[in-house]
C-alpha cells in the first residue's frame, strides 16, 4: 500500500542523511522543503521532494495537503500514562495553599496513586490507560515512553509493566517501557529505605528482566525520595540486565545527580528545573540527553528548566510531557512545544527539534523515528491550513492537527 501526499505547503524536519540528535547551534535550524510531496510505501517514508519533481509518481492513495504543514509526529520520551484514577482533589488542595511537598508528606502524592493502582485490576488499568493513549495519538504523538512507578510492590509494578507491554502490542505507535520502582517509598518501608532499594534490586529487577518487561530503568533522585547512593545502586543493578537508565533528577534540588547519571552513561536526565553550572559542565561531551518537562512546571507553578541556558551551552535538549496524575495531567505535546517557546524562550525551530528528533534520541529510537528521512517510519502529522510553522506554538491551546499518520496509515 502506497500513499502520496502532494502540495505540502512546508515539509518539516527533513534530515538526509539522518542525525541521531541535534545540539546547541544546530537546534536553531529546522530543515524544510516548501511546496513538497512525500511518498510512503507501507509503513516507511521512501521519497520526497519539491512538487516540480513529483510528476509521474503514482500511489494507491493521494492526499492533497494544500496550505498545510507535514512533519514527524511528536516523540514523547517521558510519560507515566499508565495510572489509575486521578488526583484532582490534590489539585484543589494546592490551590487552597498546600504545596506538592506538603501533600506528599501527609501521605498523598505518588503513594496515593500507588494505593489506587494496587486496588485496580490489570484489565481496568489497561482500559483507563488506553483512553489516554488514544487521545495523545490524536494530538500527534507517534512514539511514547511509559514508566511504571505507581505500583511500589513487586506485583503492582509488574501489573503496570504488563499493561505497558500490552499497549506496545496493541497500538501502532512506538512504545518504550521504563521500570521506575524507585519512584517513592511505600508506607511499609517508611523507616527502611534500604530495605525497599534491596527489594527493587533483588526481587523486582530480576522478575521484570525475566519477563522482558522493561527497556530502561529510572529513579526519582531527589531529597526526600532517593539519594545519590540509592540511585547509583539501582543504575548499577539495572546494567546487570542491560537496562540503561533514564533518571528523574534536579526537579526541586541540585545535588550531583546529573554528574552521577552522566558517569553511568544514562540515556537521559529529566526535569532539571534546578540546574547549576556544575550540572551543565557534567553534561558536556556526554551521551546523556537533558529533557525538559515544561507542562509540569506550568501545572505545579515551579521554575521552568533553563532550556535557553542548556542550548546556549552547546548542549542538546529534548521536550517531553511527563503525563501523570500528580504533576502533569496532560500529554498534549503541542502545548509542551508552545510552553517551551513562551516560557523557556526556545525558538519554534529549537522546540520542534527538541520534541521530535531529540525526543526520539531520549528514548533510543532516533535511528527510525523523529525526522523525515528515507527509510524511517512514516509517522506524520498533517496540520490544518496554517500561515507558517511558527503559528503552531504561537496559537497555543488551539488544535491545529488535521490528521495523524502512524506506520503509513491514517488514524481515524
Ligand atoms: O515526573 N517527579 C516525580 N514523578 C512525577 C510525578 C509523580 C506524581 O506526582 O504522581 C514527575 O513529575
Ligand atoms: Fe516524570
């Protein structure tokens, strides 16, 4: 089955040859072709060019994209989209004056979500989660990393990871699974953190590896959650099972978690709302992608990750949603890109690079996703008629996506 898209006003993120990520100054450039066509064969991008070179090309199906932009789908490299219920009461509590930390300290927060998830059947958890997955696909997400971390018992963590595995199987988008057993301390281990880290290392990790349920391992490295020492133990244990790490770090405090993650060749370090010069220095020349989550900053009213500073230091930057019930109950990558422009002063080119090719890198899939490159998966957004690509982040909150193509097929 072949599909030809013609009269594309502008085709974005055309990379030939492919790149795996873009850094610093390179992020200012978004390569495009105006008045373009694009040819898809089955699930793969096989050709593109300007309309003058389109003559004689035929396909089973033709889509006219006059006045519209075509671009790669968003690669959302950090989500917790599998969860049970919601936490809208904590949202109201925060409006009434409690802080995110106050809520966690009185037994709310992540442990609250864990309790709900433990009491939800695997089938019900799957149903709740796929409603969210369907909605983010319609919003242009074509690749999704999903974390566990709302189970906090071996059984419940495995339940979450099995749900993620089922999503991987049932949905055409690319999904990567991350084991985040070290997300919070369960109540039963309140006085015995080492005991919980031992449980993660000696029981959870081996079982998860045996069923091949995870691609990556994550730790919430933060004051009041998991220390540098805990984080290092878990990263090292993960390596025994060939799990590269992706680390939640520097959300509220900067205390060396980035240098530690870089030392262990983490694929990404995520959050970074609190970032100092040592952290920037540690990231230079590393394989580790810094990931900003601006809709989390928006929702919690905490500082935005200094994305401008990161890019100006010559580093790469990825953008992701952090979709979760506590700090970011939204997986709308269009909002993420707008917010990065508005609040972090990224240019539209930088923000689109950060949410496509660099997002793909942060989930280890930029060889096949994140740009318009011959041989890559045909995962594409077709916008409504828009004046230019700048209009996408400018017109925040408006849904400008007309169609989404995943693996060469239009999503209905
Ligand atoms: O990435 N920071 C840690 N974990 C999630 C939020 C968890 C929650 O509040 O449920 C995050 O923001
Ligand atoms: Fe997160």
